[in-house]
C-alpha cells in the first residue's frame, strides 16, 4: 500500500456532555497495525506522552474539570503505511460507553474532542 501523499489535517471529533467525575479514554489502530503512535492532551496539558496503537485498546482515565474539557490526540507518526488511523472510545465513571469515533491524521495533526462536565 505504501505511504500516502495525501495530507490529513486537524479534525474536530465533536462534543459530548456527561456528569461523570472522570472518563476512561481508550484507543486502538482500527486499520492495519503499523506502529501508529499518539500523544493525548487534556486542556493543553499532556496526559499521556506516547501511546503505541495496536489492535487492542490502550488508554487512560482522565479527571474532568467542571465545564469545558478539551481532549487533543496528536499523531506522533503515520506508522509504516500512513496515515495515523485510530478508533477512540470514551467511557463514563460507571463504565458506560458514551462516545466512539475514528480518525485519519497526518504526523503532527490533532483530533480534538470537547467533553462538557455538567453538574451532577
């Protein structure tokens, strides 16, 4: 298949609302497992420096601030076949799936998700 010359820029994944104290964010390579890596930011701060995406889900629990929380997933590379491909799922503090999406990103591009934490 080879590397793609097509550029995949930043992507807006949408927004969700929850009253959960924290969320579990997991991601995996949803296409050919080829060494894609991502960095996760929460409100501009690094939450996970370097996740190697495999066929299995990997992730982190993230504490939410009241109001808007911005999650950015930065493509650190494009693996051996480009682009950086991933599926991301978000679970609330009760283990319920509240969001799922996929991305195609070029190196350095970000996929952004807004989580609004509402009052309980």
